[in-house]
């Protein structure tokens, strides 16, 4: 009896081992086949890019740690890629795809895997991928790469940047018009050159309307920590701040959550959130109310779609820096919440927008420029 | 019939198998194909030389953090602080690696030693507090993790770079990276650190099993009071255990700094190397060889998981679930032990 049981156990283990082993060997064969395809694949790629506008074109993207459903920046990029796919009859897994990164160490394997799967164009979403994308691009000169939000050196990388300071300036104007306590808040993701652009523009916009408004600036040190966003928002709101602009990716979901909590308990309370990257109107909905005042919309989707189309038609802007600003609607201010964005505010925003486009106002994008700007007021 | 040794080997193996089976069941119940899923996992970790290299690269720091946690466990301490020790080790190694140039034979060991010392310091403080004041090491090490994270971020921005998000690159003389290994694995980030890690495993085994100091450490781990009665200095052993544990974790950070990255980015969240190290140690039965084997398993799962969404459409979160299930079954080893004993009894 005892022996039988033992035998059974070992038999079970062996079976599982065999099954796994079988998986393994077939896997190896498969990959060998892939390796063989690899070289031929890249050969056809070369021919294709010469021909321009071929039907086999494929594009993929690697997210930063926010993930593809961050309701912000990565999601917007993926929506752009999906729109591009729809135009060209491509679907996820068949022509377009994304790879999500759990931490900084995942960028390289994700990028390399997509290169190995013979995608013609690979997007790196976010400045955190700069180093990795540079390395991978240098090792794979045949593939097109695009980097969003930063500038890399390699010749086969198209650099997509935005004039976030301009859009932030305008939402700053809106915030300054909306605040009753004369205290507004800014929640940043990571303290970095990029987010400083948002902060500088926002503070300049607020000060342009009313230099006496206090701007409370806090950094969550993360683009993925909704819990931290909630704590910071809680502190700000209880300290009298009534409008918070967040430039913090998924961390901002915590800011929304806190504002909605306050609104839920007391529908008459005056709390507002300004969204970022996408129109975050739906994030702010709570019952019949909506805490989203407006959003600084950064059309990552349009940019992604445009670069994909350029790459497909053989006019890939490798090594160039593409800058999307107010004049080409690369950044804009959402007016979805019509109750909150009164005509006065919209008028004032349009007013400043025209001044920026006409070059009358030079929006600061760094702390030093901001100091200079504030001195001229 | 079942010797203790057999038990110690059987339980992790059964846990892993049960975890994989449970993962398969979950995949089926959510409408994914488990065979395709596990095949993608395999291809993504051993499918070709690139992924093989990346897997070994991921295994390297896991060995160190696994050893760190296991070492503390054996001395009766729960070192949750491996995470923070990894971060300070990473920081120290990059600091030494980037700030000057020198002959490799001096520079590289110096950077490694700096990492070990930094990790050791991060382990020393909780050890000291535990030994002298009886403060529980879990609380202190958790706090030390946060201190490490935020201090290192600030130092990277202010001292190691000019207000950038990454430190400067280390010089070649401090780098563990090898162009030979990289070329051989089609430009993965495989580096010589794996040799250092395997050497560290041997050191841990030798230290714990073959030296008097190791005997004392284990003895304190088994029973503090008996050890004290036998004339051992319990406080000294607690501090020593934490220091050595921290040094292992610090070296794990050096693997990232000197091998994988060659610089240190600011971290918005923990690297999870230290926390995964707890699972590695648990699965490896807190034994040096076990830690190496379970580190290989965890590295495989981590790297292979990245391939599952693209090749088999299985969300990578599912792999996290499989890993969690494996840990669950390891942690519930008591149940497996009970079941095995039941089988044995019934057999008689």
C-alpha cells in the first residue's frame, strides 16, 4: 500500500515533468525556427522600407511603469497606435502591439523582444526609456524607433516632444480664475526636467492672472503611486487648496479619488482637479457632479499616429526632434466640463492662448525662466 | 520512510508543481490556453540566447537577496530590509564606479566592497537596535527601506549628477559587463556578476556550516536563551548576522549598478529585488544551494512572464499570481508535510 502511494506520487511528478519537458523542447524548436526567420525577416524589412507604404508594416510600443491602462499618457499612446491600426486594418497581435514594463529593468528585454518580433517601428513611451532605447537603437540600425517626451541621440530614433509648458500655462489661467481660496496646488510625478516644464508653465499661468495666488507644489516621486497622490491631495485640500493640477500619470488617480471622496461627502464643497495628458473628464465624475475642471490634453495619440504614418510611408523622421505645441493642437485645454468652465474662464484662456501663439508671451519651461518671468509681471 | 532531508527537497518541488498546476487552472478558467502560456514563458526565458542571457542576468541579484534573507533567517532574524540594502549597495557601487578611473583589478573589487559595506551598514543599524534595545528588526528594516529609497534619489539628483534622473555612468574599469558575454547572448545584459553570486553562495554555505562563527549564528537562530546559557554572546551574533545579511544584499545592488545598468536611475518605487528575495529564500529552504536553485526559478518566471502577453495573450499579472501561488504552497508546507505523513501512516 505504502509503496503504491509513493509510486503514484512519483508517477504524478514524472508526468508533470514530461509534460513540461515536452513544452520545453517544442519551445526550443520554435525559437530556432524564429532565429532562422529573424535574419530573413530583417532582409525583407530592408526591401520594404525602400518600397514605402507596404501592407506588412507593423508598429509596437513599450510602456513605462504606469502601464497601458494608466488613464493618462501610456493609454493615450496606445489609443493612437490603435487608431493607426484601424486605419490600416491592423489589430493587437497582428501588426500592432504593446509591452508593459513592471520596473526599469524591463525596458531592455521588452524593447529587444519587439525588435526580435520584427516590428518596423517601436515606440518608447516616456523619458525613462531614453537610455535603453538609445542602446537598442544603436544595436538595431535597421529598425525605426520613436521616443516620446525626451530626446535621444541615435540616428534611427524620432523624438516626439510637446510644449507642455504652454498647455500648463493655460490650465494655470483656468485654475487662477476658478480658485476662491486663492490657493492652488500642483502634484508632480517625479521631480525631473520634464515635470518641471509642467510646473513652471502652470505657476506662470496662475501668476499671470493673479500674482497673489499661492501655489502649493508637491512631488509624489512616482508616476504609479495612487496612494501617495491621495495623501498629498488630502493634505492640500484640507490646507485650503481648492484646485489641484496633477502631472503625475497614474499617481493622479489618487488625486481624483480624494477630490471625489470630498465631493461625495459634501456636494457643495469647492474642490477641483485639473487632469493631464488625456481629457480626464470621466475620471472626475461622481454622481451628477464632476470634479474635473479641465485637462491639459497632450495629444500623444496624434503624435504617435503621425509618426507611425510617416514611418509607414518611408518618410521616417529619424534623428529629428518633433515638437508639438498649441499652434498645431499638440497640446490643448479640454472644455468638456461646461458647468465648471464658465464663459469667462474660456474667454480668458482663449485670450492667453492667442497671446502665446502670437509670441507675445514666452511661457517659461524651467525654474530659472519662471523666476525671470515672474519678475517681469 | 521520509527522512528530513527528503522532506526538505520534496516540499519545494511539490509546491512549485502545485503552483504551476493551479496557475494552469486559473488560466483555463479565464479562457487562456495554459500550454501556450507556459510555452511562451519557456520561450521568453530560455527560447534563445538573448532571453537566456537576460534570465541569468535576473537570477544574479536574486541569488544575492535570497542569500541575504536566508542568512538572517538562519540566525533567527527576519530581514525585510534587503530591499533598502540593495538600493544603498547599488548607490555605493555606482558612486565608487563613476567617481574615478583606475586599474580594474583595484577599481572593480573596491566598488564591490563599497556596495557590501553600504549594505552592511544598512543591516548594522537594525541589528544594533535589536541587540541593544530589543527593537524588532522588521519594523526598523522597513523604515530603513524608505530612508534608502529617498536618500538615494536625492543623492543621485544632487551629488551623482546635475539634477538628472540617472547618475553618471560608471567607468569601464569598474564594470562587470563583458562584451564577450553580451555578444554570445546576442546583446543581452548578461555580466560576470553571476560568478560572483555563485561564489557568494559557496561563501555562505561554508560560513554557516563549516565555521565556529556560523555554528554560533545558527545556534542563536535555534534558541537564543540556550545559546546565551551556553556562553555565546547573543547580541554580537545578532549584529553579525544582520551585517553579513546586509552585505549580501548590498552586493545584489552592485550587480545592478556595475553589471546590468552601469548607472543608477532614480527609483519611484522599490526595485522588489529585496522583497522577492524573501520568497527566494523561503522556497530555497534558507539553504545556499536551495537559494541558487530557487533564484533560477524566480528569474525564469520574471523574464519569461514578459513574453506571455505578446506570445500567448496571457496577461503578465497571471504570472504574478502563479508566483504568489508557489509562495503560498511553500508557506503552507505544513499542509504538504501533514499530507505526506498521512500517506505514510495509512501505508503502514
